C-alpha cells in the first residue's frame, strides 16, 4: 500500500489546501527558485537537489497548475517593472530585481513613470511587451484592466490595505516609530514630520510618527508639514521652518529625497546639521549613503523586498490567480549616521 500523501494546511485555519511550489521547496529544504527549476526540468540544480524536490512533490501530492503553465508558455520569460524615474530607492530595488529574476531564468523589462508618462501608460507598455508578470514599485493606482486581468502583479511599497494585488512592503509605522525613539533618546522633543502626501506608505509613516510622539507625551508638540517624496518638498519645508522664530530640534522626512532637499536648503542658509537641527530620512537609498550626505535614515531592505516580489510573482504563475492577495511585510531598521545628534538647548 503506497504511503499516504502529506496534505498542506492553511496557516489560517488548519484546513487542507492545494500544496504550492513554496510548500515543496520548504519540504525539500531548497529555495523556491530551485524547486521551480526542478519542476520545469530546467538546468541548474544539482542531482541531489532534484531528487529532494521530486520526493517532496510526490509526498505532498504537488501538481503544477495546468492553466497557469499554459498561460506562461504563451508569454515570454520576462518580468516587467513599473518604477519612478525620479526615485533613487527604486534604482536600488531594480538592481536586486534583476539579480532575483536572473536566478530563475527570467529577464527584466523596465517601464518608467515620468512627468509626461503616467503609471497606466507604463503598465500598458509592459503588457504590450508580453511580460509574464509585473512588479510595480510605489504605484498609486490599480493599473490592471479587464483585458490583462490574468497578468500577475506584485506591488512593492504600497501597503496591502491600499491594493488588491499581492503586496511586499516595509512596516512603515514601525519605521517612523524607530526614528522618533532615536531622536527622543538624544533629548529631542520638538520633532517635526514632513508628510509624504499621497505617496505609498506616507499614511503609515505619518501615523507612526504621531503615535510615537503620543507615547512619549509629546502629542502637543507633534507637527506635520505637507510634502511628498521629492527634494523640492524638502526645500519647501526648510523654507517654512526658517520663517519661524525658532527651528525645531529635529525633523523626520517622508523619505531620503525629501530629507536631502531639506538638508541642502538648511546648510545653504547657514544652519548646522546636526548641531542646530537633526534630520532623519527614510529608505536608506544610495542617496543617503553618499559621503557628503551621510544621512541617518530608516532602512528598507531593498534586496529582500525585490526577491520576495519576484518569488511571489512566480508563485502566481505556477499556482494561478484564484487565491486571496498575499502580503509580505518586512521589519525596518534604523541606520544612524552624521545628521543626528544631541538636541540643542532651547533659548526659552
């Protein structure tokens, strides 16, 4: 009598569900990319890995989704990426998306959002290129139409409550909590936040700031300035602050670009950073790591975000679009550099 197959179970309620490629990979002790190569009989994995994956698939009763396979065969081995040409953090993500895609035999097609080309046009160009799946970086709207409803889309940066697609994002509320905690530990109380406007994650970052200020009894000193994720918004915020009788002791910007605009304008006005005012950014983009910037910031793990997005997209290709959107939420980390220091003494 053949051994009984081990059923996969839903983590929510323990009920049996159809095993996925990720289940096979975990059972075999290999990456999802390796399991996919073995199932597709593609070159790369060792004989030992192939044996473990095939044994795990047999044990779990894994069967590839035929409809998804047919769909994939009609398309190219391409993963499309919608991104903003103005965002340095998107450049970091794209670098890691290339690496993650190449590891599983896919190539990448880029489609930029610029002032004269909106998100929908950028998305439609990838559909026209017959991409097998799309990874959307920091988009603000649902670009998929009924015409391309079978195209897997994974969003990086937009929280799951703002999208109907699979989502990979950082816990942004926790990120601004970390920033406030760091500044309070340095003696800061008059801490301003520059809002990200309608940009992805801005609501969560603002909420984290307000909640952290409240938790330290500083809710009456909390102040949010309007902004977005551009250097121009940081420059505008700096000019607003310079018009006041006295600067706050610290500012948390919506992202690194905004923080750099703020930093540059304050330094041009003769303000010492961090002697007179401390500045914290968000993302830990390559911009923050430049020697002349050296920005304290909340780090998003670009490599992990990219790899999870590619993995999720390929899972959809293997297993279809019928299940509920999946959410991968990563923890942020604070990176302390030279733009934060002890709070200055107030003059009153």
